[in-house]
């Protein structure tokens, strides 16, 4: 299941422990996605096949796109549209 792994630039280590990947692997995925500063990531969702969905700072995501995502309840309302 897709899982929230970052909120407002903060890595949710407890979510990563649940999934298996280490923080270093998450940082690698962020770099590969073009992220230059961790704090510029308001939301990151680790997808089941290892991809990463990123919501950059100042942007929002459609509420329908996070239905069924593990940890969706901790996504701040300010990031949802």
C-alpha cells in the first residue's frame, strides 16, 4: 500500500521502519526526483513498487489521490485540495 513517509520536510522514520527502506534510500529517491532541499518537500508518499510521489512546498494534492494511502490521516489539511 502507498505510505506517507514525509510531511513538511520531516522524515517519518516510524513509517520507514514499518516498510523496510532506510532514510538513506529515501534521500536517494528524493535526489532522483529532482529534490535539492529536503525542507522543500511538503509531502512524500512511497509507492508499492518503490517509486515516490512528491508534493513540493507550496503545492497541494487532490484529496482523492490520497484515499487508501497508509498515513493519509496525518496529512495536514493545508496540503489537500
